[in-house]
């Protein structure tokens, strides 16, 4: 059964999504497992988008920029 078919259930349209367990549950207890890329899962669980991922590396980026600036001052 596809998620859209489950969501179309008029009597119980609610779905619970457990990203940690990678399961979708219906109120009647039926569950569906789903696959997700481990990296994307980690990003979703930690609220990280592309900007957040970049900011996590800001110290390393700053260090690189200082080194590059001193070795290539014309750039």
C-alpha cells in the first residue's frame, strides 16, 4: 500500500512518521518501513540544511582562508 493511499483513509487520515525507526504508522497500528539516505536522515534529525552544514565547518573555512591569504595575497 502506498503512503498516498493510506493518507486518503477518510476515517483515520493521520500518519505518524518516526524518522529514527524509519517507520510510518497509522492509528490502527499498521506500519510501513521506508528507506532514507543516512546522511539526509542525520541532517533532518539535527535540523541541518546546506547553510547549517557549512556553518559547522566555519572554523576550518576561516583557517583555510587565513592560510590562503598569506600564501596568495594577490587573491
